[in-house]
C-alpha cells in the first residue's frame, strides 16, 4: 500500500430536484455573475431554461457560452476566458457531462492566469487559482464533476492533454439528480458506462501490493456498473439504476475507491490519441482499446487478471490453468461492452476512412510517455512500439 492524502473539496448534492439549489450554492461560493456553460444540445435545453429561472430568482445575472462538443476544444476555452474577463464574470456553472465540465474547469483556471492556459496542459506548471466552478451533471461517465483534472483537445495539432494534480481545478459543488440523465441518448449513456468501467479497471489493475481494501471497493463499483449499466440502456428512466451510475462515476475517480494504490492508466493514454485522431466519444474508444490492452499485458501478471475474473464476474478459478481464468475474464469484459452496443474495433467507429500504419505510428509517437524508458502504464510498462502494436490489434 502506498502513502496518500485524501481531500474531497467538492460538495455533492444528490437527489430529485437538487438542481434547484444551484443559485444559492453559487452565491455561497462568492458568485455574483455567472458563466452558464453547456453544449446547446436539444436534450439539455429544457433544463437550461429551468436553470435560467433559478438564477433569476436568486438575482444572479448570467452570460451563456454554448457549443461544447465531445473532446472539448481549446478554441472554446479561449473564447470562454475572454468572455469572463470582458463581462467581469466571477463564477462558472457547467450544465452537462464530462466535456462541458472539463471545458468549464479549463476556463476557470485560465481566467486568473496571465499566460496561455495551454501551459497547464503541457505540464509547464500547475494552476494556483481558478474561478469557482459549479456543476449540474446530466451524464454519468467521466466523473469530472469531482476531479482535479481537465482534458482538452487542441484542434490545430490534434493534441489531447490533461491539466491535473491541482486541487483548485476541482468544482466547488456537484449536483447529481438521476432524473436529469433520463433523456441522454442511448449511445452516450453506453459510452459513459464504458468510461466508468475503465476508470474502475485502470485503478484495479495496479502494481501496488497490499491494497486489499481498495481492491474490494473497486470490485463493488464494477459489480454495480455491470448490473446497472444494461438496465439503464434498456430502461432509461430507471431512477435507482441511473442513481447507482451517477454515484460510482465520481467516487471511482475522485480518490475514494482507489486509496492506497496507484493505477495503471495506459488505456486512457492510448484512447486519448484515438479520440484526438478521430474525434470519437471517449467511452467508445475505451471499449475498443481496453480488451486489446488486457490481452496484450495479462501474461505479465496472470494471477491479477485471474482474480479479476473471479471477483468481478464470478468465474471459477482454474488452479490448474489460471491463464484460462484470466482469458475468461477478458472475454466477459468484451461481452459486456458488446451488450451495451459499443464498438469492438476501430473499423466500427463512424465516419472513419481506411486506417494505415503511418497513422497508427503517428498516434503512438504522440503519446506523452512519462515512465522510465519513455513508457506508460505500471503493471506492464509500454513503450512506443508496444502502443503501436496495441493500436494495430484494435483494427
């Protein structure tokens, strides 16, 4: 088990009609003029109308910034920073899912910074200040509503990078009302489920020894997602199933379920290059790359993967051949993503032309390798050639 400090500075307000508290909460954190940030998608507009009335009732003027898309763009972040400065906005309310929240957090750290906000995403320095950001979540997936990270894509060169490890990035509050997720399109719901699943697995597959407590916390999270994910795809208005996903999403990524361990995170580094290259939903990319990564690395720690299969999917442990148990677990992961209607290979992504080796080589070279010998991952460190091979096996 590794040393850790656990801070959770985001207030979570969970339940029906919880969004009615947004105006009071913004004022509680010093807000006097609000940037109302959202995607503008049709399914969110009735909620936006309601939020505007709530802000008006609290006497809070607001300015809207719409247009957030999956893999949120740096250009919109720049626009938001300038808008906040020009309009003297002192707080941000993000209404939406992870992309909206990440965009809002990037704007928040960019407003008080004299330089280029992209500096934070290149790792040149950590942000020390931010406008207070509040969240009304409409989507269970990234868990960004409680994390100290923001992931942004720079359109010009296709770089998708994260600003992280700074507590000032964390939202001040996150409003979680499962009813607000009822109208999310099914493909987005499925993508979010894949993202939650990946976050749990990235933390479970750890090189840290002696972290049994968090092992079982993560297993519990996975079992909840495996049970409730298919339910919400079939029954979009199942409140309790939606509520389970809304809780697991932030708790599996904000530090609570991963205490005392360091995760692997290779799949996220790999997928960031996929979504940067092809502008696909993050969860769809994870559904493709995760099983391929598992098959590529499992022999480095067969017992870890066999235990995963037994604990999460109740696969009988084959003591004569633990590898068979491990492989059965990988098959179960593939089957779960398939039942959600998610893609299984790169060729299943929409609107993607033929992929050649030079594209895959470029993607592998673009990964920000951080480990010894220019690698990513912990249970099986991957270099550029490994990453290329995993991309190739995703075809």
